[in-house]
C-alpha cells in the first residue's frame, strides 16, 4: 500500500505545474542527448528539428508548433524520467526523438500507456518492430538490423569470405551484429561484444583479430567511440592489412575529426545507409543546402531523420485538419507517410517501420576538400525488416 501511495504521489508531483498545449498549437516533446560527450549527436538532431520548424514557418496547418526538448543524459533511466516529464508535466501532444535503443525501450511504455503517439527518429530496436509493435509507435528511420544487413550483402558482392565482428553489448549493438550475420554468406571467425558505453581500450579484441587473420572486420561504434576505435585499429597495425567495414561509425559528425587528425586511410572506406548528403531528391537538396548554410557543416543521418520526423508529423496534422485529438486519423496518416522525405519515396510496413532502399556509401573528398560520403548503388531495394512478420498489426 505504501509503494502504491508513493507512486501516486510521484505522479501527482510530476503533473503539478502542467502546461497543456493551447487549442491552436501542437506541443511536441523531443528526447535526445544534450549533455555528456555524445551530445554532439543530439545537437545535430536538435539543429535539424529547428531547421525543419523554420522551413514550415513554425506551423503545421493552422497550428503553431512548440518543440520541448528533453535530455536523456545518455542513460536509459534518465531518458525515461525525461519522457515522464514531457508526458505528465509538459502534457505534450506527442513524443519524438531517441538516439539510443536502450533509452527508447525504457521510455516507450511511458508514452504508449498514456495513449500518446511516439515517433522514433533514430533508434529501431527489434522488439518494437516485432512482437512488441504498437499502434501508436512509429519509426521514421530504420530497424536496427537493416543497415548491417545491407553491409553483409555488400561484403558478399565484394568477395569477402571471412569476417571478425566487434560491437558494443547493448540492444543496438546486438541488432547490428545480428543484421550482418543474417546476410553475410562467408565465415564469421570471431565475435566480441564489448562493454558499453565505458570501454575505450580494444587492445585485447584487436590482438584476437590479428590472430584470426580475417578478410575483414565489421564494427559498429556510434558517436565519439567510433574515432577512438578506428585510431586504435590503426595503431595496432591492422589498417591496410585487414579492411575495416562499419555502420553508423563514419558520418558527417566523425569525418571532420578524422580529417583534422590527417587519418587519410579513412578515405575510400565503404559502408551502407538509407540516406546520404548527396542523395538526389528535391527535399534532400534543400535540406542539405540550408543546413550547411545555417550551421556550416554537413548534416549527419541523425539530422536527416530528425528533419524527416518533423515533416512526417506535419503531414499527419494536416491530414486531420489540425484535429490532433483524432488519434485514429493521425495514425492512418502516419501509416500513409504521405510527405516529401529527404530519402525520396518509401512506405510504412505493417509494423510502422519504413520499407526503403539501402545504398552503398564511400568516404570521399568533396569539391572543397571536405570529407563526406557519396551514395552509390542500392544494395537492398524496398527492404522490410526481418521482424515485421512477428508484428500482429495489419
């Protein structure tokens, strides 16, 4: 009884001071990482959201747009608490954002149990794509396994016969490894799942790579961990000896760091992704040009997905003529995904995850000498994640 009363008191405390949205505005909570060393990812997302709001004139139909940012502090419990504040204290109309799969998994029940819509702008953990799919949950990015599945297929096309896997041991890292293993037809000669997020010394793992002598190494380390891993990879003498293949490790956030450090061997590295700064769509050209003009740098895929998230929400709001209490209408519009995405045309699967193309990408220098990535051929076309069959929604 005491625990029940304490829980009720905590909820009432959170609800105190609630500032509900007015009838002529939509209030969107956006959860990302705004402190700690990985805040650079959250800043890229926030900058893209601000640009999107600027592009739409601060309006979705006749509704004014208010974005309430919340910091997950790179921690699942902190992220859950931030989500609770948005839902209970701020009384937002819907919630979006989320970089990290573990943060999303901890936070999703808070939003969904409150009967609100939740849109992930990055994290795509397998449970929410499969058996735990939900009518009010939508992902505007990808399911975690898909990008590495595309990489596994790219490795097959390049004739790689043996592979060593190194990734962090948390939900996204597990999905990344599973994705590669789903499509790679060669032999996996070793696999290390490392401590996340604290581990920054991979000497033991790299020693095992030397001993295994694979044709290639697959890795996934987002944020500052990526440059740290690649630097150690080079220091171990593996660079130039064993090709390194990655997902979500070399991007518009990390490449300037590699360029500043003069790590030229990164040029020519291949990866896979659903988007790139040079993807030839009208929406993407405007987004990238205006992002670079406003912020002086290339946007990352984190930014592209966040920009899409705002345009995605706008399409649903306008489909119901601003009546955001029409939850059935909002869901139908989000499932239709009728908006100009930076990635071009795509459709939503039965589990509310995108069915889309995944492209080969290569690290190159642009015309001004800046390191970036260029989009190549589509490795997987109109690809649906492997967990959709476990979702009972139609």
